C-alpha cells in the first residue's frame, strides 16, 4: 500500500511532463512560421540584398575597373586618412573608456548620473550637429579662432614670454580626429561599465590586501576580467570610426587627397555619376563591416565557451 502511494506522485509528475509543450510559446505552428518568414524576409530585403548589390555593382565593370577605382590616388589617400584617424581615435577612446568605466563602476560620488548621461550624449546628438559645434568653436570667427590665428602670449619664469597657438582644426586632419572621437567615445565605456559593475570590487580589494600596488591590481586582476568586453568595445569603436560620415563631412572641407575619408570619397564619386568607382570604394567599407561581424562572432563564441 505504501509503495503504491509513493508511486502516485512520480506517475503524476511523469504524465505532467509528457503533456507539457516543448515550446515556451502558445502560438500555433503556422503563426511561428509566419513570424520566422517575416524576420528572414526583412533581413534579406534590408540587409543582405543591399550588401550583395554593393559588391555586384562594384564588380560590374570587371576586375580591372574595380582595381583602377580602388588604386586611384584620391582613393588611396582617403583609405590612408581613414586608417590614420582610426589609429588615433581608438587608443584615445580606449584610455577614456577604461578610465570612465573604472570611475563609474568602482566609485560613488556626487554627479555620477550626470557623468553617465554625458557619456551617452553622442548617442542622442546628431553627428551633423556635433560637427557644427566644432565649426562654432574652431572655425573662422569661432570662439577659439583667436588662439589659432593670433595665439596666446604666456609669461613664464626663466623662459620669458611664450606664444601658444593652436594648430588649424577645421578643414584639417585634427578636426576630423576630434569629430570622430566625439562620435565614438561612448562605445568602449558603455561596453565596460555594466561588465565591471557586475564583477564588483572583491577581487581588487583582495589583491590590495595581499600587498599589490594599484598598477599590479589593474594588470593582474582587472584587465584579465574585462579583456573580452574591452576587445568587443574596441571592435565597435573601430567600425564606427571608419564609417563615420556626418560629423566628418561638416569639419573636413571635402578637399580631395587631403581631408576626404573613404565615406566622403564615396559620396563625391557618386555625385559625379562615377557609380562603378563609388561602389568599388564602398565595397571596401562593406568588407570591413563584414570583417567586423566575423570578429564579433568569434569573440562572442569564445567568450561564451569560456563562461559555459
């Protein structure tokens, strides 16, 4: 009798599991199929098809025409400038992102919410508006134009009077760098802040208790814990820096061979009805975007296996 009573709950649980649906949703199969087809159709129409058209138009004139377009001196100058700006912007944002994430996640201080809001500012401000801000600051008749044109004389002991003068910012490479830094600086910080907040401060405090210095604590404890998020943020920052158009378009001046980045060079070619050359140069940006997606997928897969 006791054995039969004990068997009843187990049998009831087995029947309940047998009757339980295998899916967490209650929609019928045809509804799920329509949703899947709709998602696939959207991806095909708005993502995959335009990407394929870029490469198809780039190669329409043949490989020789493609090579002539991407090896043009103006195109090569645009590629070099794009890579130069990215090489300058990413390290700057790397230092800022790590410092900002450290301050926000490890410390409590007045104005912390305002700091986080300022970090998110480039996400809510149009890139064109950001470029106009730099025009108002460093352009002719701008607020800081006297420091560029006339300079500022500063008396120093034992040295005498020293003339401090800002370099030309607008319509030059420094302006492109500043505009790109403004647009891209949230990416690394925003990637690290939730990660460092989730990890807490226990390991850092333990390292300090055991006699580690601040630099030893950072290199031996903090950096290994955030390296995957850091690499992911650097990847996103690099992709945005290479593809930035709005802010750079305002401050660059569109000088061929000097201040045109690759997206600006594509626009000029398209406006001149050189469609094949425009798509050929655009395919370089598309290839860099695909490479970014591949690296992103590899980082996510490796990070997932590490925490599985």
